[in-house]
């Protein structure tokens, strides 16, 4: 997808990769600066979020000083919807697939909301790749400090999802919207109502919530060694501030920054937002030394089939000849080439020449 510019921030390129179990995961890259991979929040839609009065400021403001890599969780947004496995292991596999496909050797990792256990697990397994760790209204264990009343409320939420998630009117979805952004305007609430409907089916919303309850990464926290920043709204209704205390006391050297807000998703016009932006920008300053992120060798960026296609292109073959040689359709060859250009951040008529030059340069 061609990149464009919005408010001085390069617009996103959407790409796809496969998780270890074959589920197709959609991810997007935009911004400028050191790479920041987002361990995804509960609800997202890579395209819908760009038009959002709730999320657009996050994408634009953080994208001014970081290259953001974010993805739609399995079963959500542009990723495959026909999924039943939302276990912690499967979700860690999704994040790993995105990290590998995006092609950055090292990156900062931000856990948003329910992405905490996934980020902790990945960072624990890959300490050499994660330069620093950020938590944003997140947790290590969704059941930490939860009461019997909270569990009953969760059961009620699941019934609400089953009964009204897919209805045209947003009455049932408004229950979740007001929990997430109680201080929002009607326009912002309405947009979040719509996001709930377009980002996930009622079946998946229930199934994912049920399985995420058991994603506990608390035991791994003492073994993390990278710089860690914990940002959390003081009056968050979705994930209580006690989760922030749990993270900041469990991870050695972690720094806690309370945000004076009641919103689970910080809004652009509230005082806590510039505090959040400044904290993230300053925290990533250590990664900004290498403004141009180190890219991995082509053999680690492109698939074996993509390398075959590019190799034949380097030999001067046209698309029809490549298709005959590899027993593929011309359309499939064109798709492989488009994926190659996207992964190498190449655009325009000279993309093929530049990709071939990149290949010949590493031979």
C-alpha cells in the first residue's frame, strides 16, 4: 500500500504475515524514528483507526518520533477472523511473526491493555531484540487482585456481548465504550461504538475474552532486564491502577508514571495526553541514536519464494517468464513482487530496479 503523508507523519503501509499456526495477521508500519512495536490492545482495525477521533492522535503524535509497527490481533480487524485459539502461546506467536516479518533487528515494545502478558512473554524469550519495554494501561495477569464481584461483572459483560454486540444500534456496545472512555464526547463514544462492531464478531469477542483470562505472565517479571516504563491512568475502569503497581514492583528497575485520567484510552484534549507523549518520547531517546533502524539481511526479511522471484527478476526475466519457471500464475508473481517492495520500503516505477539492486548488493 503506497505511503502518503498526514500532518507531517508518513501514512501507514499495511502488510500481512503468517503466525506459526497459519493464521494470517495484518500489521501496519508508519512514522519516523526508532522502531516501536505495539503488543496490541483488545480492539483495533488498522484502517478504521486512522479516521478515529479516539486513536488518530496516538498514531500521529507518537509517529512523529517513532516508527510504529502495530497489528490487528487474530480474529480482529484485517487479520483472519475464523480463529478459535486465543491462548497466550498463540498470541505470542502472532507478535513474533510480526516482529520477524517487519524486519527490524531490535525495537522497543509497548504493551497496550491486554497485550501485557504477550509482551512480557516475548521480551523474556527474546531479550536481545527488545531494547526497552513500555506498558500503557496494561497488566501482567488479568486476574490479579480481581474480586468475586469483578468476576460476576465479567460474566455479565459476556452476556451483553452475546445479546447485543452485532445489533445496528449501539446501546449494548455503549456499556463498553463508557467503561473505556467515560470522559469522551458523544462523537468519540459513537466512534468507539462503531469500532466494537467492525473490529470483531460477537463470537470472537466472547471467546477471546474467556481465553485471555488465563494469560498470566507474572512469574516472568523478575527475570526481565531491559529498561521499563509503566504508564497508567489513575482511575482506569477497565484495568485498575493496582495492575500498574503490580508491574512496577515486579519488574526490576521499572518506573511508574501515574496519569491523571479516568480514561482507559487517553484522549487528545485531556491534560494527561501531552504527559504521556513526553514520557514515551524521552524514554525512546536511548534508541534514537540509530535514527535509521538496522535492517535484517534479505534472507531474514523475504520468504524463500520471494527470494526466488527476486532472483529471477535480477536475471532479467519478465513476470510471465518468472511465472512459467516457478509454475505460478502471473498474478501470484505480481503479488510476490508487491510484498517484496512493501517489505523493502520501495515505491514507484523504480521499485523493481531498487529491489534487484538490493539483492545484487548482498550476493
